[in-house]
């Protein structure tokens, strides 16, 4: 096994690299590769940014648009009416 892994190897093992799940020799090889390769370093930055992007995209908007608020109120009223009919 060579010390400096290929770009393909690095990109397929970045998750394990970030989690610290690789053997020391492999982590060092990837670390060295990341110092020398701008493409893989960019790939790593993108991977590191994913949790923040996901968190922001799932956050509720500060204020729902009026149309969405109105639609939600109508759906809730219909559900309540249907529940009353079942009783």
C-alpha cells in the first residue's frame, strides 16, 4: 500500500477520515494528499459544510407567507370538521 492515496481513494474515504475511523497510516496519507490537492481539499470542505446546510434547510422560516398560513388553517378546519362528523 502506498502512503499517498489517489484522489478516488481520498474521496471515497473522507467520511471515515472525518470520523477518525481509519488507521493512523491511512489518515496521514489522506492528510498529506489534502495538503497537496486543491480538488480533494475542496471536496472535504463541502463534506464538512453538509450538516450546517442540512440544518439551515430544515429550519422553519421565521414567518410563513400569508397564503401558506391561510392554507394550513383551512386544512386544519377541514380535519376538525371530519373528526366531528365521525363522532
